[in-house]
C-alpha cells in the first residue's frame, strides 16, 4: 500500500507592526489584519512557492522580499 504524503511548503511571513497590549498599542495594524496575512500564505497550494519571505508593507505587489 502506498501512502500519499502531502508536499510541505515552508515560508516566513511578517505580521508587520501590530497593535497589542505588549507594545502599549503603539501601532495601527490589528490582530485580524495580521491573521489574514498568515492564513493567506498558510493556504498556498501544492503548486505554490516555498522558501520565501513575505512582508506586504514593503512589497505590496507580491509581498515577497529577498532573504
């Protein structure tokens, strides 16, 4: 019997500056905005990119930044 192993994708995503109690609410980004970014890249399909770093504030077109 052959087991199918899903393809693993590994990427890094910056949440950007997020307003939290820990930083005394100094920033404007919300936790919901940060969560949307993580979910967007977590749901990349098997044909998606891997080994990338994403920070949408700096590169709004693709979100990708060089390591």
